[in-house]
């Protein structure tokens, strides 16, 4: 099963946020085979913005962090088709456009799961289900993903 990571997952893995989520995220990422992970290119741009804005990273350090992520996992680009799908998602499901774009990229990359705490747990579109890894009730797809290791 392929899994896409939202920006908040990357930010927690970088050490931003509360200690519980940082620790839980780092542990989770060690349990998922790197070959299964896809990073929508949008998340890397957002991560750079978070690191330079909220975390006060110097631009070069933020660039290095983003490049490390892109070296570690497959990156899926934002194609025109994804932008058009994101527009439909934003209008039809009242999602934020950039969240919609991440979901559309994940679908085009044939992911079954998008790990995110920013969207509705269980929302499914294009074969991708949004799973909040911090939920007190773990989603069955997350349990299945971790069992595949």
C-alpha cells in the first residue's frame, strides 16, 4: 500500500510541534517502508515555508531539510490534471485548495492513504483515504499499512 504524507507530518518529523506528536511521527516513519512513501511536491514547498517562517530556520538549512526529504522518498509532481482535480475538490467538498492539491497528487500517485491531521479522517477521494495518525481510534488502513512492514 502506498502512502502520501501531508506537510504537518513532515513538520512534526522535523521536531516542530508538541513532544507527543513529534515522537509519534518519528516512530511511525520508522515503521513504514520508504518504498511505500510518496511526498506530494506541494508538501515540500509548504515545509520550506513552515521551516523558514514558524521555525526560524535559515533558508539554506530549510533547503537542506527539504532536499533530505526528497532524497529519502519518492516525490510526486503537481501536474495540470492535479490542479484541475484540486479545483473540483475545493468547490465540491469545501476543502482548502492546497489540501485539495495534495490529495489530488496522492491519488495520481496511486496512494491508498494520505496521512494528515488537517483533513477529515476517513474522507476518501480518488481511491485515497485521509488518515489521521494521531487519532485516538486508529483507522483500519493505518493498522493495515503498519502490518505490511
